[in-house]
C-alpha cells in the first residue's frame, strides 16, 4: 500500500505547476451577451491574424454574426484561422463550410466524424473542448494581443442544443485578457489549429518537410507549434494582475488544471465556491473538498438543476451524501441551464475556463482555464456567485435510507466512468 501511495505522490508532483505572470488585465464576462460584442470588436480591430478554437460553432443568428466578423477580417487581409470540434460542431459543419467557401477563412476540424468509420479511429472520445480566441500575436510595433478564454461556445445564450430555445440565458463565463498571458493563449490556439490541419494533411506536410532546405529545424519548429509552447517571464511586473493560463492535454499537461484546483482547495482558509454543470471528481479532488470543509472552510458547490444529460446528473447526485456528511453545501441552479466552469477560493484565487470537474474534462478532453490571483477579480466573480446562489435551491442532506440502494447506484456510476475511460484509452483507477 505504501508503495502505491508513493507512486501516486510522485505522479502528482510531476504535474507541471501553474506559471503565473504579471502585467495582465483580465476582465470577467458573463455569457455571450457580454463576450461576443468584445470578440467582434477585437476581430474588427485585428491587423494581422485571428485564431479561434471552439467546441460548438452553431449557425443561429448570433453565431452568424461572429462568422460575418471573421469573414470581414479575412477580406481585408487578416489571416483568420478557425478550428472546431468534429463532434460538437458536427451538425453545423456543412453550413459553416458553405458560408466560408472562398472567403479566405481557414477552417479546420478537430477529429471529424463525417463518416461512421471515423468512430473506429483511436482517440475519438477525446475532444477539443477549449473556447479560445486571439486577435493579433502580440509581436511587432502594431500593439499587443487580446485573448478570450472561457466556457462560452459560439451559440446564442438562449439556444440549447438538446432543448431548443429557452426563456432565460444559460449561466456561463469567459475572460478577456490583455498582457503577457495572451501570448500563451495565442500559442495554444495556433497549436489546436495546427494539430487539426496536420491530422488532415499529414502526408503532404511530411513531403513538404522532406523537400525543405532544413528539414530537421523545420520539424523541431513544427513540434514546438503542436505543443503550444510559449515562453513567459514569470518575473514580469505583478501589477495589475498575476494570472496563469492552464491547458489540459494528452501530452505533458494531463492533470495541470486538476492540480491547480486541488492545491487551491488545500490551502483555503475561509471559503471555496465552485460552479460546474458536470461534477464527478476523482478521489484526490473529493478528499481535498472534504478536508477543507472539516477544518472549517465554507465549501459551496453550484451544480446543474435543470438536467440536460441524465447520466451526468446521476453521477453528481451519487456524491451528494458524501459531500453533505463532511459539511459541504450544495446548490442546484434552476433558473436556466448552468454551463459555467468557475471557482473562487478565499479572497484572491479565481479560475474561469472550459474544464468541468468530471472524467471527460479532467482526463480526456482538451481544456483551457485562466487562473487569476487578484483580489478585485476574485470579488467580481464572488459577486456573480452570490447572485447565482440567491437564485438557486439549496439541496439539504437526505434522511438516512436503505444503504444498499445508494451503494448500488454509486457503484454503477463508478463502473460506467471507469469503463468509459478504458474505452478512451485511459488506464488506472479514477
């Protein structure tokens, strides 16, 4: 047993730690209603390039406005690159391709599923779930980059893919980033587009490399691009905001986002507020929450109240008893659908991004979060939390029931989660 625990500790400490850089301005944006006008303005002001990566790019009126902005940028000579996920955007890909044909916008699809046999290819359960946009690269004399990171897909806030149009907008968040951190977002957005492009035309890329004057140097450059590597100066001016850009990939950064959450929870002194629609964390994450609540930290979870995926709702609710037994308070957001992936710890740590707290986000999908260490930003997000909690329903501990039913449900969810991960090629216990 001691050997197993030591191996787990070594694996955990090998996870890269967040690299915080100063000199950033990070603005909190709620929903597409706040995000999309900022994105369109940044695209309209772009002088050289635009990179956009998203899970869903729909074809409703709101999404078409964004598409028009990208097309207009390409028409004035800006290099516009868009990558969408092959599963999340599968239903709208034909319309997107028709609209973009001949416009100069370079569209790539991450792991497309346009033929049934695509499902037989390895890795198809690992999807591009990031939501990124970067305008200009931050190099040269024209000015710096502006980047957008969060959980908001390119779709109207009131448009739900499973339930149609809703009366109220979904709850979701993103951030607008100015400063050194935008360089890291730029590198990752480029890497996502390049990975999709290379997967589609790898044979031609290999031939191009072989015919080039310096094939090894170009190959090393391509590898750096695919990794999304960006060199940031951690000692940069810490004012006005220190922030880190975290990526979960299937290469070197498999558990970076999870580790950032867990270490913030372990160091919490006063409060932990977490909002995610899909909540089924692993044992390390759950243990950190339990211990925080037992040492007197106020721990509150804001989870999905309007069920969209029943298996996800069951997975979250099998953990309610465990959380309640340790003093964790649980709220279900019911005014509209919850899509936010955000958290606040104490008075200065906050994160906004695309990562849920479940096996898909923590172990499979490509995700991206921004972590901000700044009291003003934390207060701003905390205020949005309080408004959401006030509109939600607190779920209180249920009276004791026959134990075997709860055990059976929990065992069934755990079995299904582990089976899914094994099919996806992830081994080990979760």
